[in-house]
C-alpha cells in the first residue's frame, strides 16, 4: 500500500515537471515561500488598515496588476 | 519547413518558417493544455487586452510540421525581431510588467507561465507583446512559480543594474543568454540597495539562498526543499511584490553628449527645416514600397518620424541609451507607433549568440531593409572609428536598395571637433572621395547641399537592387 502510494506520489511530482522544461532552482523555490509568506502577512495587515480607512470614507490601495488600473498607470 | 534556430528548448512545440512566414507547431504532448488554454477564455482575454500575440490555426495544410504535430498555428507576423540587450530602460521595464500582468491574469483561469524569458516579448506598434503562446501550463495549487528565478535574471537584475549602477549594463544580457546571474548582480549593485526591502529579497537574498541550496538536488536527505508549498494567495503576493519592485525602479538619465543633441547641433533653424524637407522629398521620390526603413544614428528619432510617414515600419537605432529612451517614451505616448527605437553601436553591433552562435540572430542578419537613413553619422564611422569609406559603402549596399546619406566634410565644425585631438590621416575623406567610394556600390540618383551648412545630402540606389519598372 505504502509502495503504491509512494510511486503515485513520485509520478505526481514528476508529472508536474513534465511540461515545465526550466530548472526552477531549489533555492528560488524556497525563497518564494518566504517572500510570499511575509507579503501575505503584510497584505493582510494593509487590507485591515484600508478597511478601517474605508470606514472613514477614504479609498483603498490598488493592485499594479489588476486590469482596472492599467489606464491609471499609463498616465504615471 | 525550416525550424528556427532559436526554438528548441520547449518540448511543447517549436517555431518554423515556411515560404517566408513564421509558424508554430503544437506537439501532441501538449494538446490537452493547448485546448484547455484556448477554450478557457484566457487566450481571448489576453489577446483582447493586447498582451498576447493572436494566431490562426492552419487548417488548409498550407504548412506542415513533423509527425508530432497536433496543430500548426500561424501567429500575427512580427516584421522585425529585437532582443533585450538592444532595448532601452523603459522598453525592458515595460516587457517585465507585461510578463507579470500576463502571469497574474493567467492565474485567474488556472494557468501559469512556464518561463519568464525576456525573449518571449517582442515590440509591435510601440508596445511590448508576448509571443510565446505555448508558455502556459496548468496551475497546480501549492506549487511555487517555476519561472521566478528566470524573471529575476532576465528582468529584475538588469533593470536594477541599469537604474543603480550603469545603464550600459543591459549589455550583460549578450554574454549571459539566460539573464544576469543573481550573484553577479548582487556584487555589482551598490550597497544601498541592500536597504531596499524588495531588492534585498529578490536579488541579494535570492543570490545567497541559491548558493546555499545549490547542492540540494544531489542530497537525498534534503527532500523538504522539493516540497516547498506556495499557496495561490502567496503566488499573487509574490507577483505583486515583483510588480512593485519593477515599477519603482527608475533611471535617472545623465546628461550625455547626445541627450541634448538637437539643441547643441551646428544646424541653424533654417538648415534644420530644409534638411527635414529634403529627407521628406527624397523618401517620397523612392518608387518602391517601403516596408522597413532603417535609421542609423537616429538619436531621438526626429528623422525617423519623417520616415514613418513613408514606410510601414521604421527601426530607429542609436548608440546612446538616453536618446533611445527619449525616442521610445515619446512613441509610446504620442506616437508615431510605427517606429521601433533600439540601442545599437554600429562599429560593434549585436553579435549572434547562444547555441551555435545562431540562437539569437546578429544585427547583420536582421538589418535587411528597403531604405536606409544615414544622417549625420558617416563622420563617426569614418573618422572616429577609422572605417574606410569603401567598407562602409559595401556594408550598406548589402543591406538596402535605397540609401539617404549625409556627407559631413572636414570643414564642418563637428568634424573639426573630432579631428582636434588627433592626426588627420584621412586623406580620402573628401566629397569626391566619398562619392567615389559609394559609386562603386550605389548609383547617385540625387544630391543636394543642406542649406546653411557644409553638408550634402544624397539619395542613392544600390547597384545590386532589382531595377524598377518604368
């Protein structure tokens, strides 16, 4: 049973890499986890902060990558 | 069916040329993902937003691939290919933001980019566009972004180096075909960048952590790193962080000798206006259709703008990054949009690099054009760079059918400046010598003195050009 599961797990792991021909770099993957975790914490704090501001009638921050803001960035 | 020498790494498919057009083969192994991508709505979304190149599927058998072909697609043809080491700061920055926007959008549809190479981007109508239609893979929740490192090397590192160390460092992309190594970037960036949270994370820390884990692959005990999880929210946060980092990078343009060129030239207003009229007339007088016009030594593109009225596309090249940057900024906001500014040193232009020295084509292989503008440049090639006029004529004759070229004589104040600190060994650099050297390769159709100056403008036709029917 364990053998079947571990083979399946291996297959699953390697299947993930089938179409990705790049070497992602082990260190790079580790770092992503760290940066993302910190960023998510920061984002959560910020969104609570903006919720409070919103309560007082002030606008919120906008994402650089969301489409609605594309025109705004172009004029910067 | 000739596979392109740049397209071989991705097992999902490859690009080939056939009867003068470029096609992409989608391999059977990629069929499910491709169909998914096309039907998910992501393809349409990206094309509608002008981010991804559109394509048609070839159903009439006009182009065939190999036995592994699932589909043959024909993308919108890009008339001129340029490379990241030829781009100005803002061009590279816009290409970086494009890549991030696409990755962010792709996530909404359950896809990720398999790679984040700067070579996935080309410029069309003064805007960057993503050309690698097969770069999309299904997103597996929890899996980190496989292209993060490549993004940092291809985009973030060179942009940071251009902003903080020296703008010329984008040329490192010539010697490092897979982007600037983070360890190198980390060493070259000034210490103050370590105080910048984003640069500290994505470059300095990234470089250290890479070195730390370099041997992990061979160590069976370190399986934890392979199982690093990254939630979708985390990936979005990572993308936002990268976007903020890129957006905040700005290059303070130094005052180069070329930046205020048009204010410091020796042209009077009359001469400028007359020269513009002359160039305009010469271009109008060319009987052939002008698909591509090359403007060598274009500076901020003043004459490229005139050429843009006469040709479908103008490649506006100059050695000065400041001039090219100003040219690009103006085009992307005010137009004309059929100009592509690029950085190029004509005495040592882009070489062919990569596998077999053929993966990324040299400047020469891409310089074929219908008309060539060589204004206020000849003295830099012949005198500053000691290139004999005959050599210059030969090179140009191999590229173009028509040339509009300005001869700048020794009596001109600019040439006097060039000769001020050196021996004048240029005995054959005279108007007669110039006409003699060029007559070997070109026939002089028209010539006119530029009023209020010592210079002469010529319209010449290459002798090797097919004769125009009269």
